[in-house]
């Protein structure tokens, strides 16, 4: 069956508006039509309903340049079928899909089917699973669909994803859906900058806090002295100065340059989802942004979370949830009257937001809530634990590091690296920490690691500026900026510890070994790595086909890292071995640790990386299953 254009809505006419400097919120619609002119005009309400939906099992997707206008300035995007976001692809479990992807760009391109379990040569990572798609060429993806749920797709070449190459995937189940709803919507969250991504990356390499305008002032100092006294203020300031870090450094790239979008619509216009009174509405949230973690709520409506990363979970009712880059959450809401509701997604650093409207009448406009206060980092986010000595032992200085900034910029597209001989690297003292079950007991499956955290020699030096000496579990921590929302606002926030798989754990075996990986970096030099080793110098992680292994991630940095393992599920250990949830992307919070199980059931070469696009060049590993 060929793809149809049912439910197609083209977002056509952009709207001119001014950028709001303080919040980072920019107005203006996107020119998303096929072959439409780029002139500005007044937007009509029909522009706000979302991108095209393509159904079927055969698709023709064309990658090309497309003029867009989100901020009042015309810019060139990288689009699929002339649309930003790309068309929604709606598949059916049990079908075989064929996708013919033509590259009309002047450079190589690719598409990765995020969260889809498929053969390695269909995964779409240049340099690992295939050679990429050359300019003017067409590559045919073909694979069977053996899962259902909400997923997404995006470029895995260079910095094409932040310029518009991302779209949603919905897979309808072959059996009756356990989730009851009357209508459903994709809610694709993303970030857009008029700056070229290469320029953003270059600025971060030169000055990592370039986009952070919330540095401390003299007024902040006097307030701290008044509230905490001279001694405590002095100690805290000395600590931060010693590390040469900032407690306000929550996001690398902020609303200063980003306009936050919902289904390709700016917050001034707002995406619109219609409903009829009494309907249950399923909202499929996807974080397709490059660098932005969002906190989502719908004032006046409870949300029942029914799926995480495409997998059905036991329903849990909450008021707010955090969604990391590349994660997906499905929620069901039940509007109880004829009111309109704001779907509100604020950035983790509170420098901007995007929003949409759920309404029975397109003429109804709900109020937009204010953003919450901007959070600041604390001892927990440094991996210091509770009651620890605050002398910051174990943290290396950040001076004397000239000459170490020559970081590879092309790890996202690894076609030039596929023939690297990793055995030639000097890896002495730099191997991944691995605990094997030689007569000693590993932590029970489902409960996580019981091992003491160990730091290795490769984690020292100018490429690593801190280490978490006492990382806490991130399972039941809602995260920085959300930890006191129940007390302050009466809003229950979802945590990973709330997630239980709807079905019994498919592989109940105990892990045979444990791999401990440290997420490392030097924030000042904007260098990212695992175990202190950047991707170009790292040996692949070797997994034996069929084995059950635990991966424990320790975040030695003060940034959140959404970690994505291709090809296999990351089965999050939440304390319930019978209902272990399966995810494809897991947020590792600052200074924390988290464990998940992996069944190595997919032979081939797979990517494993942080999904923050400017962290990915260094914080990346190849995983080989053989």
C-alpha cells in the first residue's frame, strides 16, 4: 500500500513577531509547505494543527533544503518532504515497511529510526551500519515492524538534525491496544536557532558558557551573605571558584538563541489540538530537540502516563514530567468540560518555553502559565552525596590545558572512521571497568548495581574536570528544578522509579557481568567523553551474542546526559524484577548513577551515545555484538 496524504495539514504562512530576549521565546510561524514562497503573511488558524501524516508500508522521503521563518528572519532548514518537522509516519505492527530516501543535499545524509529494533544495516548510522547516502543518491530502507508505540526518526549525519531533520513515528499494534482513548496527537518538542549549528559548536568550544546569561552578580552575593552569613557564603563561593564552574550552568545552549517549538509551531501562535467534550485524548510527546530537556505540564489536567519510549507501562497519574532529548512519553488526558487547556513545556534552565492548546473550539484561548524559577546546582548534583566533606577532593583543576581542545567534530557522521584500527591507541589504564561473576554475587536483576563506584586512570587529566565521589541513584529523584514541586505547588512529578512495564519481564535472567561507564568531560574546554576517553580514541564495547549484561552509568559531570543505546533495549532497574521497563534513552542526572540490563540479542555494530548533539562527538562508543 502506498503512503497516502490522509490527515495532511501543511503549515504554510509564517507570522512576523519580535524575539522576547528575556525568556528566549521567539514568534513567527514556519514556512513548511512544499515549494511555497518565503514571504511573510498573516497566519491562519489551520497552520497550527501539525505536520503531514503519511500512512502505509511504502514511503518516498526526500531530503532537501527548505526556507523557513520562525523568528522573522528567513533561514534555510534541512527538511524531509519539505516539512519541519518531517511528516509523521504511521506504520502497523507486523508489516514490512519500505522507505526510499533520496538525498538532495550537497553533502552526505542518513536517517536513523530511533527506538526501532531492526537489523544493523538498516539502523542508519554512517560509519557503523552503512556508508551514508551520497548527494543525489537514494537508499532503500526495508525492515519488519515487530513492536508498537511512539518513536521518531532523525538524521545521524553532521548537524543536520538541529536544522530540521526529525519526525515522529507511530506504530499501531496488531492486537487490541491496552490503552483506551478517543483520539490521539503527536506533540513533537524541538528547538530552533537561526545560527548555524557549526557556529554554535565553535562558540561552545571557545567559551562553554557563551549562552548562559544567568551568571551570579554582586547583588546575588549580598543576598547570600544576608541569608547564610559570611562564612557559609565564603565557603560556597570558594568551592565554585575552585572548580571554575557555575551553579547556574544548567544548559549549554539556551533560549538566548533557541526558539522552542511544538509540532513546528512557535509559542506565540501555539499548536492546537481539538477535542470533543467527554473524549479521552492521547498525547504522544516526543523530545526531538538538539540540546533541550523539557518539563511538561497541562494546568488543570491530570496526565496518566501509559507508555515510555514506545513501551506500554502500568498507568501512573501525575501532574508534570521531565522528558530528555530523544525520550517519548504517551499520556492520556480527560478534559472534563468545555474549557481550553495549555500544554506547557518549559526548558530545564527556564530560559524559554513552548506551548500548545487543547480545546473544543479553536476560538478559545487559555492563559499561559509563568515559568518556574530558574534552578541552581547543589551538592547532590556534584556527586557529593549527603553529609560529605565539601572540600571537593578528586576534582582536577581546569588550568594548564592548552592544546587539548583539538576535538573531533565529525563523530556524529563516522563514515571517515569506519576503518579505524582501535588496537593502535595507547589505552594503558583506560579500559572500561568490568565486574565479572567469578564466584561473587552481582546485584540481583531489577535492583541495580551493588558495587562500589571505581574511578580509573583515564579519568584524570586536563580532559576531565570533576569526578562524582559519592553519586546517588537517580531513580526516585525528579531532577534539578523539580525536586520540591509537590510541596510548593502540589504537583506530582514523574520519576523513573514510578515506571513499571505493563507486561512481565521478557528476559528474567541474572546478569553475568557488569560494565561500569563514567560520563566525563571538561566543561571549560567543552570536551566530552566516556571514562575520560573521547570516541576517536576509544575501543568498542564487546558484547557476546545472547548474554545478559548490566550497564551502570555514572555521571561525573554536572550536566544531564540522555544516553541512547541503538539496536537493543535498555531495561531500567527500578526495583521490580517482574516488571522491568524497557527504554531506548535514559537520562543520567548530574552527579548520579543509574543501571539497566541489556540482552545482547542483535548481532552487529551499534552506536551508544549521549543524545545532546554537541556532546555526541566525544561522548560516544561503538558497541559490537558478536
